[in-house]
């Protein structure tokens, strides 16, 4: 419910026309009903959480909701040159990439990381046992890998495959992994990012610069690194079908095409 609520709110903020190949909720029902629907789901999720009777789990998932909001605020701020530190800066810099990865964690990986930890707590894991940290690390790395691949697909896949318009991030003024890596190789990407790809032809030029760079490959390598970390943290778990399924999931995340 929390995830669906975040998608509903995202589609309003991003003015997305499509979701999974069909008209998005804002297009179908309008912004007001979409926002209310998202709020309703968050309310129902909170009610369900309270019935679990586990304060640690309630705190974990409540912090996920806060992280989603923090991530959205960071994303909205990051489309401004001042927040990205682009005033006169000609290279991507570690700070800008760290902002991107922080947003990736807050908007995507937090739910997977804390959801996984909550599941272990509900499964009977006691305070001080290592399984909580394993679950959190697995979910965090899996979530980051998932979002990095999603950012790649925005450049590689068309509307038919993704169920949403290609190049959506650029049209929103967002510089994700492929564009940030491309900036390191093509300094002319910097001014495009600074003006949020708002001038005519900016989106097409940015996509071309990404294609002529190793931005996609480097982002995929980063996704693979996080997927590998997710699999590695599972090492202390005993061999089982469940562990095997978690390992397979790390592969599917980086190989997905939609």
C-alpha cells in the first residue's frame, strides 16, 4: 500500500501521462482524487501497521514514509542548479553523485531495506542478532540496484517496453546516473543539466551525449556492484530454497528490461 501510494503521488508531481502502458491516475481521475487515494492508502497502511503490535516494525515503516517524502523533496531541489552546485562547476563531482545516490536510497531502497528488516523482526529475530543487519543490507543494495537499472531503462527502452514515456527523467529536469557519468566525458552536458534540459533540443542532445559516452555501461556496472553486495550479504544464511530465491532476485533486478 505504501509503495502504491508513493506511485500515485509521484505521478501527480511528475505529471506522468502513463503508468504501465495505461493512462496514469492523474490523467484518468485528476490530481485531487489521485492525491486523496494515495493519502487513503497511507492511512490504511498505518492502521494495518498498528495492528501488528510491534513498535520496532511500526517505527521502521513509519520512517520509510518519511524517507519517501525526504527523497521527493531532494529530487525537487536537485533540479535547481544551486542545489547541485553547478554554478560555474564544469565537472560532476562526488557531491553531486552522492546527492543522486542519497535520493535513490530515500525514494526506492529505503522501502526495500526497512521492509526486509521488518520482516525479519516479525519472524522472531531478537535484538542483537545479525539477521536484522543482513536483511537491511540486502534490501538496501537490491533497492539501489533496482533504481539504477530503472534509470538506465529510461534511456534504453521505449514507451512500449516501459509502459511510460522514454526520456521522462530528462523532461523532468533530472540528471540520473547515465547523464552524470556522461558529463564526466562530455563537459557540454553540464550546461544542459544546469538549465534542467528546458531549452528546445536539450533532451535529444542529452540522450545523444549519453549514447556517445559510457554512462549507461558505468551505471549498469554500479547496479551490478550493488546486486553483488546484496548477494554477498546472504552468505551467513543456511542453504535453502528461500536463500536461492533471494540470490536469483539479485540477478533478475540487473537483467530486467522493463
